[in-house]
């Protein structure tokens, strides 16, 4: 082995253990916060994590609600994000729902909900309580809805049939559960 090859091999052997090292000792780099919907610089794309997950450890406080539809009661849970907390601040509410697209029941809210710290969009599974920001509307999803800018997941409900089987417009009263 010539001197040049030996020197290159020594450099490689010495550099290899350092390849996985980081120059930071403060842990992983922080991820940038999600942009609110009104931010024109936000790049919308499908979320990588469930937006109902708490934003930091120890902050996971959910609020149980009841959804009364003409004597039939479904229960729900609202998450701890700012949008859900805004809705909790408006309860109790009586809302007029209508079907939209054969996949969700939607009702206009008297006041807009906060969008602080929530993704610019999301998708929704059946049994999801959501907020559709462009229409200032509460949404009860009974079918899968793909990603859309403006959807904010804020909770879930437990009785799919109670929502899905409503025909035409209906009124529902949302109250905090006792």
C-alpha cells in the first residue's frame, strides 16, 4: 500500500464515527409551527400526524359534550386545540344542520373559531367533529373526506347512525357533558 492510499484509509477510518454526529447539543432542531389558514405563505399539504394529538405533553385536556338531536343523544369529545377551545367557549349552542355532499352534516356557527396553531388543512374520518374555516361551520363527518384546505379536526362523536341517518335539515343542541 502506498503512502497516499494509507493516508486516505486513515482519514476514512477516523471520519466514519463522526458521520452520524450533529454539531448541536440542544437536541433535535425544532419544527416550525403550523401556519394558520389566513397565512398566504402557508403551503398546504396532507398532515403527517393526527391533528387531534395534544401539542405538548401534559396539555391533553379533552371536553366531553352531548349532541341532542330531537331526543336522541350522541356524545362527543372535543380536543385541546385552540379551535376546539373556541367552540367550548360558545357552548351551549343550538345549530341547524344540513347534509353536504352525502358525507357530512354542516351548520354555521354564530362566531368564528380560533385557528391558532392548527394546520392549514386536514382530512376527516367518519365520527370526526370538525371546523370548516372558510364557511365558519361546524361539521359532523359520517364518511371519509380527503384532505382539504380549511378542515380543522376538533374532536369526535360516538353514534354514527344518529348523525348519518338524519334526513333533510335538523336542529341539534350541543352542551358540555356533566
